[in-house]
C-alpha cells in the first residue's frame, strides 16, 4: 500500500478541488443568469447591485440575447487593487456589454489602508453618487470568500499573512460584502471591518440578497454566513447541497433550508436554488 503523509493528502485534495471549481462556478453562473433574466423581464428598470468574485464573473458570459437598456448594474463593493476577471470593474463592464445596460463601479479599493483613508475615499463626490445608486438596488448578487490562504483577498494581497492569522484567531470563517463573519454568522472583532468600502451591512437586511456559492471548500463558510440573516436566496452547487442533506419529518430530503428546487444540471453536478 502506498503511504502518504497528511501534507500529500491535503495537496492532492486541493488540486482536485481546484480542478472541480471551474465546473461548479460555471453551473452556478448558468442558474444565476436564468434568475437574473427572470427578474429583468419582470422589471426592465431594475438596479442590480453586484459583489465581486470568480463565481459572479461567470454570470455575464451566460447571458445571451438580453437587452434591457433601462436597467443598471452597480458594484456594491470597492475593487481589488490588481487586474482580475473577478474584479468589480470587470464584472460590471461585462454585465453592461452583454446586456446593453449601464454599468457603474465604486472607484475605490475594497480595503483602505486605514480608517482615516477610508473616510477620505467616502468623502469623494463620485463615491457618494455611486454608493447612493448601489443602495437603490432592487436586489444584490453576492458571493463569499473563505478565510484561508486560498481566498481571493489573500491571493490578491488585500490581506497580509498577519491580518489573515488575526482573522482566524478572531474566529472568522468567511467574508461577504465587506464584513468578516464567524461560524455563528456574527461579525468578528477586527479593524478590517472598519476599513472596507461597501454598501453598509445593515442596509442589506431590508433588501433581497442572492448568494452565489460554488466549490465544496466553502461549506463551513456558507453555513456560517447563512446564520447572519441577510441572505434571502442561495444558489449553490449540488456537491455541497448534498453534504448538507437531511430528512424532513415527511421523509423528503431537504437541502440547506426547507425549500430547494433543482434549476440546472451539468454532468455529475447538480445546482440548487433556495429562496426564502
């Protein structure tokens, strides 16, 4: 029998997850595009707030033959400091190009170097105008990131190694919309929460927020974030939905929450939409 140490097993598992992730992100993107199409058909003048992330970046490429020039896409968060297809600027531009709509983005970094720097950014007229538009959004499409060395924020150097370790010690398991949450859905105690630039979390509790989540490595993160209470809808790949499966009193399978409907299917990969 071939012996492997824990490090080798972990490396192999990570490679497997990385190979699987583009497929799951694409699947979730297809379902999100269908949902977005339905919403725009119902209200052609919608304002849609978008976060950033590789899963959201898949959605525009799944939109075909749509033209709703009265609608607007606006980033609900500041940007990554490096070029990336997952950057809010690129994501909003791709939505606009695909659909003929207006695109607006917050021209500030996602994380300011200090609270004082954040205040300066927030005082700028263009920031105020774009944020005001983002707060008018009919609904928001967001993703989450796990708090580890594979996260988008760490790999794009928005988080230092010391900051990441501090977040872990504070109990953080994920970030979403500019806040870092623990496994109970509570915002952790961290200076970083005071330095992010995004639509205020309290504003989201009164709006419809659709969370896109792809990849089994985010299981702990999504379970924690759902407890925060502001996510109203969840589009999730079937691998993680099935790992959360339980049986209802009537003997029917339940996934994540009480009502889940299959919306799209790729080979060996179901995608599920829960809407509360």
